[in-house]
C-alpha cells in the first residue's frame, strides 16, 4: 500500500525530497525511474536489500554466509542461486514471533504457514519447520516436496484454483491439515473423495473481499474480475453447502489481497469485510480461524520502505479484534502465509559479465548495457511484472564514477532484462561478477529452459560452508527429455566440477 512519509511516493517507495546526485530532466524521466538517484559510489551493499551476512572483504570482493563469491563461482559456476540458510531461519523466526506475539495480546493463537510457492526444496522445508512454521502448497509437486522434507501433513495447507482430482485424492490420502476450496465444483469433488475414504476433511473458503492491493495487476488477487475464490455473497452459499456435507468440516475463511504490500492498511479493510461475513456465518456453527493470507513486501532497492513485520502483524490483529468487538463476537484464531519475506532477502544470484557496451538512450543520456550469462530464464519477474532489482559488482570494488546501467540477459528477447536501471561503476568489464540481491523468492520458482538454457543450481551457505540443495541442469538433461535423442551416459550434474 502507498506510504506517505515525506518526499515523493511511488507505490510503496519513499523517494527522498532532496536526492543525492544530478537532477534528471523531464525528457529523461521515462528512461530513468524517478526513485533512482546516482550514489556517491556504487560499492555499498545496501541493507536490508542484501543478506545480513553479505560483506566486502580484502580486495573488495564479497562473501555471503562466510563464503567467497570466487569460491562459489569456481565450485558451482554461474549463473548461480545462493541462499543464506541463517537468513531464511531468522526471517522465519521473526515472522512467527511477530504474529504469535500479536495474537497473544488478544488471547488467541496464530499459525504461520510458509508459502512454498516463493521457493521450495526439501532443505528449505526442513529449515522452516525447524523454526516452527507450517507449510502452504498449491500443487502435487509442492505437496510431495513438503512431505519429502519432513513436514507433518496435518500442518500443511493446500491452495489452488484448479486442484485436480488426483491432487485432492493425494492430499486427503496423506491427511492434509486443510484444503482452501476455491469453487463449487471443488467442494463436490473433495466431499466425494473424503466420503469414499471415510474421513472428514477440514476446509477453508477463499473469499474475494474486493480490497485491491496497490501492486501490479497480476499480483492483486482480491478484486472481482479474476480467477481466485468466491465473492462475499458466493462464499456464504459455499459455506452453507459445505455444512450440508458430512465429509467436510468448515473451519474458516481465507482472503489474500495481493503481493509486495508494504503496510497493513489494505489488510484492515479486508478484515472488516471478512469479519462481517464471519459474524453472519457464526449462526450456523463455530468458525475456528480466519486466514489473512500473505503478500508482505520486502526491499528490492534502497528506496523500498516496507513497514516492519511486527508492525504489520499488530495492525492486522488489532483490526480483526476491533471488528469482532464492534459486532460483539469472540475473536477467532488467525493464520497467515508469508513467503517472500521469509526467503527473498536470503537469496543472491551471481552472474558473470560477458559483454559491455554503451548506447545513446536519449539526447544527452547514455546507458551502459551489461550482458550477463543468465537472464529471464532464471529471473522472470522483470519481464512478467516490470519488477525492479538492484545490482552490484561483487568481484571487486571500483572508485570510478557510477554510470547509468542496465543489466540484461543472454536470451533472444529485448525484454530480457535482469535489472532495468541501476548505477554501476563505469569500468565494468567482461569477467566481472555481478550480484543481484533479493532473488530468493519467485526466481528459482519461475525459472524456465527458454532458449534451451539449463536452470542453475541452488547453493546454501552457512558458517563458511556451501552445499548444493537443488542440483542444476545440464544440456544433457534437456536432451534426455527429447525422444529423438539417444540416452547419454556422459552427463555431469551442473553445479559440481567433473
């Protein structure tokens, strides 16, 4: 949601009233984002965009989790997803503590689910359940990864607007804790499966509250004209039908208003509408929980300014408490589903620079194009959403004046942009290593094999040690799926030296 605390505001970003650096003319404003200002020097690893463990060492190179970027490159190659385990764990603990503390003030309980769609591997599942989180999945694949990672099925939630019969069968078979139903058809499917298996399946009903997150249109998920959930009126009918079916048990309402949201104001309005419906439905029986979804934002650039998760948790819980008090009803337990805030800032993607060239972007405005060995195949968010990221040269420092730069990938698309606008040293050269921070969420998850590019490995760092947690792909892996190519026995997994 929009913040207004001095200076210009751009969708959650606070831009200093007196920015450092040269002014940008009106003719250049379309090419240089209003929030982007030239730094005095371009070596700083801005907190909290970078993991807390990221630091420059002798010679100016960067280490993450105590591991040098040179060691990472030499052992695993580039591009490379690097994930700081301690950072993931710290964010998981912080989110859990924030919501449990806020709930305790109101005499209720809170459950925090990790939204697996942000990034999922068996190792990450182990980390978050170690820190007391439940896990949210939305496909059979995510369900199986969560189970393989040791998650208790009773502490899993299953989302999705088009869960297949097979997926629902598997979820009920393993004893899934809850299914968030999304349509009348799904209610009937799930009831039949549960009845046949002789179980009573707990379900929540996903509701479109009509509250719009101020974010990209594809990230706003509560308005009426989109695929998720029931309208407020339709939700009441859905609950009535669930209560008629002996194999289903209605346990609560669910709403998710969008992603990359910086404060609790939208959640407050959504809470008012959810509690209204919740109060009406209480006449038909108890409702143990309201799930407020997730979507809490992070800093991708130095000017992003999300409110602390503790403040957001207090705001959401206070809003629900106020709405319940007005209606004279008891406050239900609360669930929430953060993903991005758990894992995003723990991730850095490493690239190697291949080519550098300067182009004239407009009269009097040059831009340096820095081409790296990855691109939209390992980070689709800029192409999908126009998402902004930051970048730094991590193999050295430079005291050359920063130049307006665009970090681009190697794919045959003009929209193959990794970092649209950044100030990087003017002496960037082939062979330099570029680090793009805050890539722990929705980068690996959205990765593709576009242009037959193997997906990179994911390496976890902690205490000076690095290990592969998701193996990368090779061209042999890609060819092995082509039925016209004979099987190869010469494959060497990407991410490990032969």
